């Protein structure tokens, strides 16, 4: 079943229709320029500032790849082996906060 961003945030589940794996930012390479965040479509709204880091919540990332070409250091990678357990619980407070960029 397809889902909206709001339900994905509520249920913490990816849209099962999405064929592409979510993407992951390699924090050791990222220069925190926020270009990717500004290019993630609001219907997905998957990229957030988290303290000094920029992170992708995989359950919200469709794998649309719109963030890839704008990254100046090519540090965004497909993450086919992602696991919900790798997402720290506090990341989920980001889309619910008043600072949700989408
Ligand atoms: S692949 Fe698309 S949905 Fe995922 S973080 Fe990049 S722009 Fe957002
Ligand atoms: S565009 Fe690349 S370098 Fe800039 S914040 Fe995103 S992942 Fe980091």
C-alpha cells in the first residue's frame, strides 16, 4: 500500500511500493553544506540537520536520487542493507519538531 509522509512518520515504515533502496550520508565525508536537504522533495522530506550532522531517515527516503547530483563531495550512497535498527530513536523527533524543514 502507498503511504503519505505523515503516515510514514507516524508508523516509521517505508512505502512498500518504493523499488529503490534508501540513501545514506557518509558522515565522515559530509561537509554539512545542506545542499541535499534543500533538494529532497517535500513529499519525501527525508534529510535533516541533526546537531552538526546531516542525516537521512531511510523510512522517509524513496531513493529518488534528487539529492545525489547536488552533493559537492559525492558522499551519499545507496544503502540496500539498511535496517530500521540503525536509525537512532531521536532522529524521529526531527520531522515532528518545529524545525522540520519540509
Ligand atoms: S533519494 Fe530522494 S527522498 Fe531520498 S534523501 Fe535523496 S532526495 Fe530525499
Ligand atoms: S550535499 Fe553532501 S556534503 Fe552537503 S550536506 Fe548533503 S551529504 Fe553533506
